[in-house]
């Protein structure tokens, strides 16, 4: 849980900097976790598209041979 501004004011300067970095790290971690499902879906779509393109190219090669 992020530290409140009031709590940060009572800390020495160096401790305050470290606390802010910890808060930022937690925020970034949360955002990355929320991005994972989107990235997974994109990878599935990409694989499906590559397979579709390969099948399309194969069918065009077969037509050219005939």
C-alpha cells in the first residue's frame, strides 16, 4: 500500500526518497500485471495470423503448380 504524503513528510530526506521509489515500484508492478492478459491475447492473434498467412501462401503455390 502506498505511503501517504503526510507520512512521507515526517521521514528524513533519504528515507523519503527510498519510500517514493518503493511506491513507484509497486505501481509499475501492478500496471505490468494488468498488461499480461493483453500481451497474451496479442501473441495468440499473431500466431493465428502467421498460420493463416502460411496456409494462404501454400494454397497459392499449389495453384501456380497446376
